[in-house]
């Protein structure tokens, strides 16, 4: 039996098309359909239930040193309230999971990690955690509000001033009943947006309140996937896994310049292959697993993600190719149902990120 999030009943009431994802019964799409939901997020404000994701707090003496052991990022100089996209690495330099780690105090961090990796991540962290560090697993609703009108909607509904909250930053506010709401200005769509971590009853209340706003529509996981694909973001278990190093995945920017002793550091060497964007030039939609072929007809890789981009009106994807093919503009073919379709290596993101208007910064 699949698990349910605290908002499951809300999705059923909205007649969402439900499906299994990472062991949860989740909304794939609602009445507008996938394409219109995707376009709504790009033009207004979309509301996502991402409560299937894992949430935890790590705190205690030595927590910074611990995080710099299990991830390649640096946290000692990070300001309180700043978030970091990073990865857990194994002894071979492979990626155990990708996650967001936010510094909420000098010795306290809030972490959001992938639904499909919950048990694995918890076991991995516990296996390396010193006695001075404490782990608290949080059972809270996680809502993502994404789109150009997200800020206005959030201020209208939550009744708080978030004008000073920068991209990849965090703040806490109190709900009307006095419970804490964690607000992070980030997301996986490339739009200005927020993720809100709330107690279950508060989360159910605000899910309903958000949907009363004329700018907001509920958005399912199918559109979430096409939105993240347009941004060239990784999907764990597809674009990255425990055999992929951060350099192969083109995530070298998560490696802190002053962090030299994290797990697997000695195995992360200059790669022979690299994750790249793929733009399909001919007719056809390429999916995960489609072969990438050079102009001489040799198979050089395969798509790790692929699908139709509603914004661009064409098929796009990601995949791994030898580094000599990793330059944008390199002509290739992608095999779709036995047909070699013209394609090219493309820069990612495929469309500009809207977060740049709020001082988006990569902090490693």
C-alpha cells in the first residue's frame, strides 16, 4: 500500500489524477492538464504538495564539521538563514542523494531530501554522525508555491513581509495559532517561488487558503517534472545516482574551495563523461533511455531524462556523453522508436531562470 501525505484528501477532493511516486500516492495532474499547469506556473502561481520529501534537523556541537564530511560543500562561513543545494557523497565519490541544507543557527541546520531516498539517507547520515550531533526527523507538510506571482500570493495569504528574503534564504514566521512556519525562497521550477514547511493541520488550512486566491492553481508532479527539465535540474535516480560524481553531473559548483576532506574526495577526478542538455531538432519526443548517437552513427550515451518542453514547443532532455562531445552546439542524433532524429548538445538551463531578479547566487 502506498503512503499518503497529510494533503492527500485535498487532492482527492479536487479530482486529481493520482499515481504512485516514491512509495506515495501523489497527484500527477488536475483538471487543467499537464501542459496548462506548466504554463500556469510560468505565468502566475502554482501550488504543489511536496510533503513526500524528507525533512530533518541536524544540530549540536560539531554539526558544521560533520556536514563538511558528508557533503563536499562548505558551511562554516555561511550566514544564518542561507540555503545550499548540495549532495551526499559515498566512498567512491558517487552521489547518495541531492538535498537542500539551510543554516538556521550556529549549530542547527534544516534539511530537505528526496522522497525515494529517505530511508537510505537517514541510515547513511546516522552511520557517520558523531555523538555530539542530534538528528530530528520532522513530520510536517511541505508546500511549494512557484511562479511570478508567488510573492504577492504569499504576502496576501500569510500576511507577512518577505521583501527582504533573498533567493536561497530562509525565515520563520508564526501561524495565527502560534505554530512555526518555515519559509524558504527557492524551488525546482526556475521561477521565483517558496517552499513552506508547516505542521500538518496548519498545512491543510493554508493549502485551502492559497487555492482561494485567483492567481493560484494546484499543480501535479507531471508538470513539476517538465518545469525542472526546462531548467536542467537533476532528478535523483535518473540524472544522478550513487555511481555519478558531482563533476560528471556538472555539479562541480557545489564543491567548496576549502573543503578537501569530505567522503569520496580522493575519487572525484576530472571526468571522462559529463551531463549535458539535449535539444531535439527533428520531430519526435525523446524519453529517458533513448540512445545518443554521434554523426558517424556510434552510440555515445543515452538520455537520463527527456520530454516535451511546453515553453519551447519541442523535445528536450539530459544525458551523459564523453567530454569531447559536451560542447553546446555539437550535432548528434537521438534514437526515438528506431528513428535517428537530429539533435544537438544544448546549454542548460534551456530557458532563463527567473530567480536572477532576486540576486540568485551559487554559494558553495
